[in-house]
C-alpha cells in the first residue's frame, strides 16, 4: 500500500481508539510515524528484504520497549497502533508480510485483491478516510 493509505488506516484506528479507549489526541503524530515506519527498509540496496526486515513484531517490541521506558507507555501504544495498522494493510496485498522474520513462517496474506496503487486501494483509502471523519464527528 502507499504511504497515504498507511497513514489513513493508522488514523482510522486512532480515531476508534480515541473515541472508545480515550487515547489522548497529542499522541496522534506517533501513530502516523508508526504507520509509515516499516517502509524505511524500502531502499534499492535492501529491497529483497522489504516486508521482512522492518515488517515484523521483533522490531515493534524493541521500539515499544524503548518508547515506554524513555518517554511513556502512551507513546509506545500510539506507535504500536500505527505500526500494527501498517502490517495489517500490507498483509492485505498479494505480497503479504513475514511478521516473525527471520522465521519464514507464517507468511500472512489476507486475500482482498488490493494491489498497491490500484483503484481498489484508492477506494479502500477513500472509505477509511470517510469513516475516520464520521467517527470523529460523532
């Protein structure tokens, strides 16, 4: 999925968490950072490791431990929400993800037919954006 789709899904899950769980609005930027963080491995030199190197729970656990230790648990929760939204979105594409990398199994794919940059992704992102606005407006 594209960066815009990742950010929209992260903010959608944040809106739900804000309304239902009382997440503080000031942690929303960390949700955005978490929602795009796994794609930092998308360089030509490491493209073969894309969706493996940073798209796994080991990275999430390490970063959340550091965030909770140094700046607070609410920041770690916000980052984790964004990070997990990224993994969910990428699992919905044909390439899938390897959440336990370097362990090759499981390789998770949620069969949705959404390809990165496709009309289906555009429709998905538009729907998520509309739902986010509706949730925040209620």
